[in-house]
């Protein structure tokens, strides 16, 4: 499967300029480099029409738009309100749409499952890039996978693998274990009619900081702690003990990493391609 020639692709610095957030330039370049390696592993060819689920501020969106070239299109669907995030989605999306890649991108604010049900567009690929563990309920994934089956020829997934090549990635693994299980994704995809074509594990860039942010949020955020306390009120003793044990494991593993939270790394990524 052919990919866009090197001379037609934007450099990482040019891709970073398509994003509004300039607060952590080293992380941005590392994250873009990592996402480009994912797209290369998937082999998305020029001219493709791609549906991206959960684009957020667009760091995966610009990589996809760069890959499909001037004759391709990326439709990026996110349910979040336009004032969500820092920078807010409205500002971030407006900046990206005004960039050299903007003509290839269409941002849509909608529930992805509703969009898939009501929109009759078809796509070459539907992409779930690090968004599945943010779904509000377990039932959301099977519903979307089933509806995507009628809209796209290929399903592409990148999620955290729950494994780490370096010990500094272990706290990120522990922080994610309660909400992200690869086997669950595969099983849900199979039940929706997708067949696993290939899968592999990619090692993250050292400068990526998603893991550090998520671990810090888990162990430092008072809002997250309050949510967990509310959740534990509804759990039986065995499940409550298990959850408390996992929180303790995150805390202890952070203490073993040189530099503490600031020394954390992302866990490895699981990259998969499903055929319909």
C-alpha cells in the first residue's frame, strides 16, 4: 500500500505549527513523531477518506491529514463542548483549520455513535486513537464498533498496551488498568463483525508526557479522588480493597522512579488493524 512521498509530507515542526498549543514543544514533537509512526504502521494511503473518533485538540488529526494528502479527507468527530480543554476546542480547531492542512479536515461536534447512525457517509478507515478509555460507559464501544462496520472498510486502533518497556512506564500502566483492557477491545470488535488483521506494540517517544499527566491526575487531583471515593461507596469490600490496592501500587511505583512523577514515561502502545 503506497504512502505519501517524503517530499510531500510536512516536517514535524510544520505539523506542530498546525496546532495551537505551544506550551510543551518537546512533548508536542515527540507525540507527533509517535503518531506518525502509528499511521505508517497502518499504511494509510494518499487520497483516503478517514473518520477519526475523539480528535480532541487535533494532534492525531494533523498527522492523519498529512498522510491522506491534498486529495484525501479527515472527518474528526468529538462529543466534547467547544469550550472544553486548554486550549479550548473551538480555538484549537479554528487554528488547525486555518493551517495548510485545514482544507483536508472537517471537525464535527457530535456523539460519535449518533453520527455513525445518522450519517450515511462511507470511509476507507475509521480511527480510534487513544480515545477508548475516555468513553463514559462500557456499552459505548460495542455500539460504535457495530455502527462503524457499515461505514468503513478498515478499523484502526491505537491504545495503551498495559505493558511498559521501561520501569518508568509502570505507573502509567497501573493508572490505566481499571479502564483499558486490550482483550476487551478485540472481543468487542469481533462481536461487531470485525476481524483482527494485524497487531503490534510500539515503544513511545521518551519526551511524551501523557503518562505523567494521567498519573499526576490520579494521585494528585482532589476531584479525581472525590470521584473514586464516591465510586467506592457503591462497591463491595472485595472490589473496594482491590481499587485501594491499585491506587497504593501507583503511589509506590512512582516513588521507585528516579525523579518521581517528572521522571515517568508513557507505557507502550498497542496498534491494531481490523478488516470488515
